């Protein structure tokens, strides 16, 4: 039986693929991401007829969440939810979360409260079956290119939250952030919370750096912690207090993010490798002299996780691209000079040269969609 050249080449390729998958990390990364996106599309096709029975309804998010629950197991990602008791039991609220990659969808579905829908850019509506499912799930779409429509949609979202007991989920960083830190926050979500007079519930998803890295083309099994922080009330606040509220929430989230990253990094460190820490820590020297013996690696590993935080500088930059800020007063302003501020702001932010948000800024449909500076000029009633 004759075998054509094409058939032989295909058979050889199929034989080499498993070997290439095992030996080449980049090839394995693209295979996993390709399967992830393809599997999400397939789940969307399955969800469409199930959600269509109810029509466009936020209750359809339960179906979507149920279909997504198993995906983490396919990749060996163990997700741990902490602080779920902080969700207000019977009232609407605005959820704000850090945004690292498309894997955040798994974390969102792991902790998504009942009657909670994301706010996304209108571009997501045109992504085929995924857009149809998002529409059926009641996701709120914002057209950031049309300022008046965005303002009207925000006012409508505030009314819907109060009248229909709906919670909303927003990624205030504005784009995916692969740097292992946290970008400055846009203020759209906080304006929405203040306008509706509902609490802000911060959710921190721990760093993926120990098992996922887009830059290094690395995607392995790992452990992810989702921390729900206590809600911050907005009752009695006005638009003037939004900047202070934004910085207060971001500071709390960044602190939790760094603590979780240090904890997971320490847990993943091999047992035979000592923990990295400064050798001349004053407290350690005092303890050593008082006990008459030198510190060893075992005592380092038993130290509190909070002492093992990354030496990465905290990223508390002001967002010069912040769509809600006043271009004449927001950049470089002194928070102490604002008589309307009710909370003290964090120290003067430092720039983080490692932040890289160039590639996903225009392509990420889940980012904070309110990006037109004119949105601040009009406060919807």
C-alpha cells in the first residue's frame, strides 16, 4: 500500500508532538492556552441553549459558573477562597478585583456571588458565542467611545443595582497586568458605588507568578488564593471623596496581594532551600546575641510570612491615564490639601518600571470600561 508524502508527514508530526510537548516549555504553554480558549468557546456553545430558556437574566450566571467550575482541575490549579464571610448578605455592592490575565475568569467563577455580573466593554458582545452567553448572563456592556452612553449606562447600572438587588464586578486596573504587581486604579467602579451609595467589596487574587508567566511562556499546576477583604461603606460620600476612596481600596488590596504572594512563594520553596532574606536584619542580630548562638536556615523558614514579603517596591502610582481624574488637579496633587477628603491617602507613589500594560490595553474586554475623561464632568443623578 502506497503512502503519500503528506500522510507520512502528518504521521511523523503526530508522533513528534508528544515529545515536543514534554521537552519544549513554550510549545506546552501555547498548547495549554489554545486549549483553554477553545474549551471556553465550547462551554459557551453548551451554555447558550441552557441560558436561552430563561432569556437575558442575571440568574444565568449560575449556569455559566457551574460550567466553568471544572476548568481549574484540568490544569491542576488549586483555588482557595478566604474571607467569603465578608460579602454583605442581603444588599447590592460593587466588587473590585485585580486583573492579571485571562485566568482571572477562573477565580471570578470560583467566588462569584449570587446575582453578580461583570461590567465589560461592548467589544465583548461581538465575540461570537462568548458574547451571546455574556448577554444572556446579564453582563453590563459599556461603550467607552460614546461618553454620553457610558454615563447613561452607569446611571442605569446604579438604578438596576438598587431596584433588582444586583451586584457588579469591575476590574479597576483598566487592563491585564502581567508584572506581578498592581496597576493604578481607574475610578469608574468607585463613582458607581458612591452614586448608588453601596459598599465596595475588594477581592484580591494572588499572583500567578509561581505557576503561570506569559513572558516566560510557563504554565504549570499551582495554588491560587482568592482573598475577600472587608467591605468599605460609601454611604454619605460624594464625588469629591472618590479619589481618597480609590486610593484607600488600592492600598488595602496591594498590601493583601503582596502578603499572599510572599506566603505562596514561601510555601512553594523547596524544603532543602533556605528562605531568602536580608542577612543583616537588626532583629535577627539582637536575637542571636541574646541567645548566644547563630541563626540557622531552619529558623529562617519558621519566620512569619509577613517578614518574607517580596523586596519589590510597592506600586502606588497615580494613574496619569485615569479617565475619571481632573487633568488639571489630579496629577501630582497633595491629598492633604483636599479639604473634602475623608481618608488619608497612601504615601507619594513611586513608579514601577516593570509594569507592562502595552499589549492588552486595547484588547481586554473585561477592563474598567469608563476611560473617557469627560465622564467626570457630568454626575448622573
